[in-house]
C-alpha cells in the first residue's frame, strides 16, 4: 500500500509539473509562434516574399546590388522546408552595412517575431528595430555586445540561447521614441522574450550604436541624434552563415510608454 500510495503521489506531482511546463499549442511566443491576427509575414522561406518585402539598405558602406544575394536554402533542422540565409560575400570580414537587408515598409510601434539559427562558431548577425536599435545575434559572446543584448545597453541573456545549429526565437514588443516640436521627449523602449523567456522588460534604449554604417541616425551626434522618422526592420549581414525563418510583424499604437506583453 505504501508503494502504491507513493507511486500515485509521484504520478500526480508529475502531471502537475507537466501542466505548468508543457508547451502551449496556442502560445504566441517562442519557436513556431504563428502570426497574430493582422500581422504581416516578412520571411516565409520563399524567394517571392523576400523580393516583395525586402531590399538592401544603401548606407555609407553598401557594396552589393539588387537582386538580393541572400539565398533561400533548405532548413537544416526541418526536412522539406526552406529558410533564408545571410549570404553576400561583400560582407566578409564583418563588414556590417555592406549587404544588410531592410523591409521596404517602415514601422513605428510593433510586435515582432523572428526565428534564427547560427550555423558556425562566432556566427554574427543582428535584428535592427527601425533600422536603428540592434538586438544582437552573436554566438560565443555573452557580453553587453553579445547574444540577445540590446546592444551595449543590457547584459546578454546568453543562458536562453539554444546553441549552434538550433533554431531560436525572439519575440519583441517595441515602442518608438516620442517627439515634440522635433525634440525627443521619450526614448524608445523594448520588451524581449528569448526562446519564451522574458529577458528584457520595457527596456529604455538610449541611442544608436555602431556609427553611420549601423543604420538610421547612427551618424547623428554619435548616435544620440535620434530623428522622428519610422524605419524598416533590418537584418544584418556580416559574412556569416546565419539563417532566418518565420518572421512576422504587427503594427501597434502604444500610447503609453510601456512595452510589456504576455503570451
């Protein structure tokens, strides 16, 4: 009887733990999250969507030419599906800005889902909100310049990274900077879930880092001269094999200075 009781108790505890930790088929964050109602799909593994939604960012260091040289390739994890690979040799050697792609459409406030896979050690790319503020992708870097960091402004939540050859997910809610009479009155803010874990909550973003080659306003007053113009979502090419899939965005109008959200 004691064995049976112990077994029943163990089974009950296991069931309870599973109830708290089992994947939610209706989850709106994490790997495989489906676009929210009203969202726009930006990357679906097809060349048609790539050409329709994206172009090169022609910043100071731009060295490529249309059509986009990034490739549609097989998903290394899911057989029979295709994904987008950062692949433009002009960016070899870490020349960010030489062949970055940006959405043709600009955005202000939004909810964003991005899935990425780093193929080789040291693989580097980046997700730029409004073509200004970088959420870093960099294998092996756990500094404030590293994986999952709001670059140079937060610690890297490296613990949430699944590692090489694995798909990872960023779920982001972003509120653009606010202005009055051309003067910034409120900084940009962002909340980030990394593989379903909340790692940055309503984080203030102070400036654009990386100089004029990094994106909009990077060359203005050392990156502090933020302007009141929307910008596209940008993905960085630095000559590394980083792949993207299931990228979608939903425009929002966040009246209050808050970006927190729940799945």
